[in-house]
C-alpha cells in the first residue's frame, strides 16, 4: 500500500515483514553461567530445572485444627477424642497415635502417620483434654499429600524461561540454590548529531539536550542485558565508521539514534553499507519510518530515528522483541484489545500508526481511550502523559469519536 503522506517511489516494508526478517537473521547467543538463585531474577534459564524432592516433603495440615483417624468416626454421630499432644510447623508430634486420640495441629505441620483427617479448630469444642467433634465432621480432608504440588524428578522450570519472582520461590521450595542461565547480551548504544548537548550543561543556541540516551538507558533496563552508553558521536563519517567498527568487536548489538534519515548529514545507512550489511532501511510505521537493521561482522545493528517518540516506538515494537530472541528468552506478544475511542484521530492510509492514548475502564468493565494530545514524533510530553498505544492499521484513515480501535497498554495497571 502506498503511503499517502510519503514521496517514496515504492511501498515501504510492513512492520510484520520487518519483524519476520529480523527473526530470520538472528539467533540466541551461546554461552551460560551459574548464578546463585537470589541473583537470577529476570535471567533466562540455560537448561531445564528438575525437582530433587517432593513438594510437600511430608503430609501436612492445610489449616489450624485437630488431626484424627477416620476409623474413629461414626458417620452421622458426634464423637469425642482425647488430646494426645501437638504437632507444630517445624516440630512434629513425636508420639504414636492410639485409637480414640487426636492431636492439636497447625497449618503446615506434619500429620501423624496414623491420622488421615484434619478438622478446622472452629468446628470442635475443647474441654480440658477432651475434644468434642460434631456429627457433621467430615473425614479424609484438609491434608496436603506428599508431592501434591511437585513430585521428585518433575520439571520445575522449562528451558528457556525468563525467571520471575514466583519461579525463584518455586525453585527455593525445592532446595535449589543455584541455576544455569544464558549469558548476558552485550549491548552498546550512542546518539549521533552535531546538535546534541549533554544534560547538565548550559544549552547553546541551536543545540538540544540529548534525551535519547536517557530513553534507551531506561528501555534497555533488563537483567539479561549488559548495556554500555557510548555517548554522542558528531555527524562525521570517519568518526561514525570508527565507532561502528570498534563497538562491533566488543558487543552483540549496537543501537544508535539519529542519522538514519535522508538528510545530507545522515550517514548511518551509507556507513553500514560500507563496513557491514544493510538488511532493510525504512519501514511503514509512524512514527519511526527511518529505521535501519543490519550487521557489522557478527554484531547486529539497529539504527533508530532521531525524534524521541520514534525512538520509544521503534525500540519497544521492533528492537525489544529482537533482543528477547537474541538473549534466548521465549517470544512474547504484547496484550492488545479493543476500546472505544472518545476523540477523533487524524490518520492517512499507508503506514501503521502508534498514536499515544489514555486508556480507562468504567464500572461496567468497558474500555475507553482518548488521544493523549499532539502526536508529533518530537512531542515527548504527550508520550509521558499516555498509558497506551492506539494502533491504527495501514489501511485505516481518520477515526471518528465512538469508533472501536485497538489499544496496547504500557502496563496492566491503568
């Protein structure tokens, strides 16, 4: 489809085709390391983890109450048992249960071998050492069986898996204190442009502060990545080429911002063709059309646009999925769903647009979304105020208030 707002002589590559080409061109990094479990949050397992024990390890009580044997129950009749002792969590009852006896038991405590039932403490009456059970007492319940959660030898976590806090808890419950994880992906990023000034310095006329490196530093915050900020490189062909070649020898991925467009000082594509290879350049999305993907030696390269909102969109929609694949993490699809748009949106057919929106949910569970404001790729304030993308497909034209649109929340908390 021809972009109504573009002077391109032929259709641009779709984002889906770009993602397919990236997936075909990259493969997970090799190499692994052993980590203490407490340091493994967010890392990708290099091998499956099997449980060395049953979980639970012992039969234990599911609640505070009294443990007894079903042989002492006469169906439909109240009964009384003598208290033989107490089973505490971590301190099991040490005696041997006799007919007509029960034990006080607490949640998680080991159930005596002779008992097979636990009744909630609120359901009985206690008079000294005599425990009175009501006629409707149910036997054979409220006991967690050995291996009920996980059996010895079962797979605890598959490979590959990006470890969550719950995973760490599960592994710890099996007594595992060390795991093998994929090595960290080595990523370098820098900005290009004579106009850029570092934050913290007085701003000269004609200069702008370099927000893109701060953006990328946050977007690339992940335990699977070892990230290096290489600063700003001016619009100089030789300096850029030297930086590309030097970085390609030490990193798995290079990410740049700026210099990927068609201006006279935009050298990224030209240099990439000279010292490496260009897989594609320009894709049919807005913001973010001037995006380059290629390779220098064994190092993958992403040349992102210079406008900050375009940096965010292309990084989240294109670069992050590629980095996940490179790091060995399983693929992940962002949550998308339909919402009613409450504001009119301007759109021309030709490119997929990622407009900034403010998503809400009413008391009936219905989703509503409004424009977050001006949509220029340089308008970072509306990006800060938004909590979702409004994704408008390539063939879509203007959206009217009341139309249904597809949204992608930045977070599940809206």
